C-alpha cells in the first residue's frame, strides 16, 4: 500500500482494522507516526463530537411517552364510552319505537293477530265458575258492565290491545270459541266494521265510549253475538 | 404492555444520548435537537412493535429522526435561512483546556459541509461502519469513505494551521 492510500484509509477510518494497515506500518516510522497522530486527533474529535446531553433527557422522554400513551388510552376510553352511549341510545330509541309505535294499522289486523296468537290456549273446560259477577268485576276497569249473561265464558282477562288496556273475553261459540275485545276509543288504528281472512271473520261495534270487536269462526253467526252485546252492555261513563 | 414499556425505557436509556448528539450535529441547536429527539422517541414508541431486531434499533431511530428533521424543514421552509450560519452555543466559561479545545474544534466541525459532517457523526458517535452509513444515507460506500476522508482532512488542516498561527505568535 502506498503512502497516499495508507493516509486516505486512515482518514476515512482511523480505527480501520485491516491487516494491510498494520503491515504498512511495520518498518515505516513515518507511517507509524501518522497512525499515532491520526488516532490522537481522533480522540480530540471524539471528545468534541460528544456534546453534553441535557440533564434529565432520558426521564423526560419516558415521561412524555407515559403521558402520551395515557392520553391515547383515555382518548380510546372516551371513544368506547361514546360508542357505548350511542348504541344504548339507539337501542333505547329502537325499543321505544317497537313498543310504542303502532305496528298494526287497524283494529281488525290487530284483533286477528291477537286471536291467532292465543288460538288453542283456551280449553272448553276452562272458565268453570266464571260468573256474571266475575265478569263484571273484571270489566269494571273498562267502565263496562253486563246486565245479563252473554254466554258460556271460557276466559276473561285484562289485555293489552296494541298497548291499550282492554278486556278480552273468550266465549263458547257454536263451532269454536268466540273472542270479544272491549277496547277504548282508538286514534292510531283505523276501524273496520267488518273484516275477515280465510278462517275467521269479525265485526267492530262502535260505542260512544269504546269499541267492541267480535271474532269467530267463519261459520259462526256473529250477528247474534253482536245483538247479545248490544242488549246487555252498559257503559258507566 | 408492561414489556413494551420496558423495551421502550431500555431503548431510551441506551440510545438517547447518541441520538441527541446526532440531532445536535444535524441542527446545531440544543432546543431543536431536544425537540427532535422527543418527537423521534414518541414515534418510536408508537411503532415499537415494528422494531424486531434490537441490533438495528440505533439506525432505526436515526432514520426516524432524519425523517422528522426533513418534516421540520417542510413545515418551516421560511426559517431555513436561519441555519445557514451554524452557531455553536456552549458554555466556555470556567472551562479546562480540554473544554476550550473541544469548543474550538466544535466550531470547526459545525463549519464543515453537512454532507461531510453527517457521515463523520454517524461514524464517530454512532459507531456505524462505512457500509451501514452508506445504506442509511442512500449513498455508495466509496462516496461515504471519500466524505469521511475529506471531513477529517479539513479538520486536521484547520488544527495544523491553528498550531502554526499559535506557534508564530508564541515564537
């Protein structure tokens, strides 16, 4: 290695560990002196480049990171909370919507749905011992009483008729049970005087204080039931 | 989570000083350098999972810092002229001969062209090889070695001429 190359190599990297560097120094005092000089210079350079580092830099870095990740976590927490609140709100609105809003557009639709929902739940043997007094006790909530027996009662109960308090009567008919609803005056459902589907027909009897809906098997003569109701029902208000 | 925290703290403790010095020689301003290091470590924390090779940590951090510095320039392009005349602020009062010497040499280092200074800092402070520096700075190795040679050569010449001046005035 010539002298120029030797110097170039050491200037580029005074710690050059190359064997050829060592070799070039052996028996060449000038090269060896240069090597020592440049390494002396390197010590000065090293010292100058190692500027002092601000106190507490390391702890500040860790502190800043801790604060940052805390902030990110609380941001995340806030975000989760916001999502949870939104979901809860949406569920609340949804529940409100489904329970309070009318799904049925008419008393006829609702009556049929209610009828089929409870179909088969009543047995002919039920209702033993339901007297006119029991019926009138139940029906007083609706401000209704019956002057006389209206038939053989299988069941009488308070019912929700699309969210409204109502009276639900099941009476033994000629072919099948006849269902009678006594409901308050409704605004959100339209009234159909007569209605039917493939199996069941019904009629709505409108009174000033409320409506009476009568449903039964298609073969059933609902007119006679309507007549019976008309004859016996009394509205207290 | 706890182990990530531990890794981060280990990284900070092991490398913050070298990273700060590198930043300082990049920008010649203690406060800007400190900000850069803060920003770099914060980014490093967020991306810590992507650091698989612990040995590569230092060059990884330096890469983040260089990118961060480039962003700083993009943000304040108008301020760029402020950095044309590097000024080395250091406490020289109540200093030993060694400190005076360091101070003198620091001013010379600051006056080196940035292209020469950066490989030098990476070599001396970072302990990186010519190949490593070349890949970090997107240069070929010969270019890096030439710049390292020129950097030392210029500094050595400055020292020698200073000695000459001193020698003349003393003699």
